[in-house]
């Protein structure tokens, strides 16, 4: 047992040094930072453009005196809506031919009106590419009703003072805390999935390269195949953790330098220190599970073309697992959440979401042991297939787990 661990350590140290000391590794570290920075810049620019383009604008054909009550009613209602949620009203002076004016406004590419309100104030007609019971029609009805109520109260000389609503802010409530923690869980799942998918492919390319150069066969002739597989998997995990440490450091520095909003993130149920520790452990397990699968695929493939053919279904399977884990994250104690925690490839993602939403600790210990068992099983199975089909030796997958065929008498 000790000799196998020592052999795996030698392989891991060799692969780690060869990967980190190469020039391509520097490009590997810099490229995601540049892509993320460019994506953030382009995203911020497109968001501003999208906000301007997505605003709902309704033309109101009315005289200034008829338009004023509608605009005042809209202004009083605006505080109850988020930005850009309430339709914007734009007054247009009436023309002689109202029907032709409505058609002209709806086809105008400069102002881009969604609908046109005419017949103000007594013969209202809303024309546009909208549903009768849709959001725009409902908002215009509410604005008109509000303006008529205000006008009726003004005629009756009734003055109603604004409601004296005292707002008392507290740090958190059960509903807001659960919603915030659900957002933290989803963000953690997404980061875990994206980092694993982006980094686990290194195991596949590393195995194909050494297999084509016959290096893997030389190593397998000197030490056990299990040690080679575990060593390579450990080396690639160490390389990935080094890359994540560099990216996290760059992200923290960028946040401190350029962020103008210093709002605090919602605290996970287990607390930030333990949540970050579990994030490290679950990323390692998720990487080892996916890396072990890639290692087995790469050991069986005879060429890069075969790897590319198999990579597509594997990638689709990862996306399906991610969607399954996202659905199983709420509620984590439901049947779907328990099934997601038991299934090995979705277990790290589901348990990461569980750490954000519940404070129980013993399920994490059980999940880590369960995931570690599956890493060992997948590596042993892949090594047995490699011995059987590539090296043409050994007793196949069954022999890897201690099962031997009985010789016939």
C-alpha cells in the first residue's frame, strides 16, 4: 500500500512540475482573467443599452390639460414599481386625422412606441401590438383609474393626506434570509460547475498526449496502473487549485479597486469560513469524479478524434447533471434533493447548495466519504480497463475489485 502511494506521489510531482513550469500554463492563467474582464465590460455596456431599448413607451395623443392628470397619476404610482417596470408616457399633440396619426406613431422607428392611447379623456382607445389583458394594458387602466379618482376627490373638495407608513428596517427576516441563501446556493453551484468543466479537460488532454508518446506504457511497466492514474489525477487537481487561487486573488483585488458597491453578501447557513472550506472540498471531489471519468475515457481512446467524438455526450451529460442539481437544490430535504445528494456526479453540487441553506454538518461528512468512495471505484475501473484493453494484461474490471473467475475443472 505504501509503495503505491509513493509511486502515485512521484507521478503527481512529475506531472505537476511539468505543467506548472511550462509557458502555456502562464497563458492558461491569464486567458480566463482577460475573458472575464472583457465579458464584464461588454456586459455592462450592453446592459445600459438594453435598459434603454427595453423601456415600454406609450404615446398619449392629448392636449396638455388632458395629459397632465395622467402624468401626475403615473408619477404617484412610479414609486411602487422598479425602474423601467412602469410604462413611460409621452405626450403627442393631436392631429386632424387621428387614425392616420396612430398608424404613423406605431410604425415610427425613432420613438418605438409599444402602444398609442387616444381619445383622452372620455373616449379612451389603446392601440398597439399588446394583449387585452397584458401588462401594458393593465398599467394604462390603473393610471387612468388613478387619475379619475384624484379628479373626483378634487371636485368633491376632499383632501386625503398620504398614508403615514412607518417603515422599520431589521437586519434580516426568515423570508428574505431564505431567498438570499437560495441565491448564494445557486451562485455557488454555478461557479463550482463552471470551474470543474473548464479545468477537468486537462486530464483528458494529458492522458491522450502521453498515450500517443508511449510514455504511459513505460510508466505502467514500472509501477502499477492504479498509481499512475491516481498520481495524474492528483497532479491535475493541484494544478487546478493553483489556477483557482490565482484567479480568486485577481478577483479580490479587482473588487477592492473598482467596486463602488460594498454591500455584504448573504451569510450561508454554515458561516463563511466553513462554507469556503466545504467549497474547496466539494470542488476537489467534483473535479476528481469528473477527472476520473475523463481519465478512463482518455486511456481507452486511440486518437484525438475518438476523444472529440466521446467528449460531446460527456459534455451534454454534465449539463444535464447541472440542471438536475439545480432543481434538487430546493428543497434540499425533499425526495429530489436527497436523490441528488446520493447520485455521485451531482452530489458535490447539491451538497454545496445545502451548505448555503441549512446548518447541519453531519450530511457533509457522509457525502464527502461517499464521493471519495466513488472516485476510488471509477479510478480502479478505468485502470482495469486500461490493463485489459490497452496493455493486454490483467483480469479486467472484475479482477480490479477482487472478483476472480473460477477455473473450470
